[in-house]
C-alpha cells in the first residue's frame, strides 16, 4: 500500500543520508484543512541527526508549496527533540485496548 501511494504521489518518501550513505527514511503525506494544506510525517526511522537535516528539507519543500504547517504524530520523546526546531505539542491521543483488541 505505501509503495503504491508513493508511486501515485499520494505520499512522499524522503531518503535520510549522512551525505554519502542512506541512514534512514521519512514518509509524509499532505492533506487539506480549513485554512489550507498541511504536510504530515507518518513515519521516520534511522539516524536522528541526519533525519533532522532532512526535516529541514521537508519544511522548505512544504513552505514552497504554501502549506500552512508540518505535523509530526509521534511519541512524547519527539516533542522534546523537536522543540528546539520550533515544534510545539498541540494535542494528545488517548487509547484503551479492548478485550478483542491487541
């Protein structure tokens, strides 16, 4: 499904590199909200420092397309790592496993 979405340009796959080698990947998608279009990071894996450099590239790409924000849906630790880069926590998601769930 992800491969098909990337090929159909419904999602964007960003290669994270250290300048020579691939050290991770970031998967994004865009969507419309009331005030305009947003970009959301759905997955990020690999080297954090290299990933932060790629995050700058994603921000520039989204801004060049007049998107209003870049959103990261992740664990609490991401809020600490991304705060120095101008990100703020805007919501929390609560979940409860049900008897037939996980």
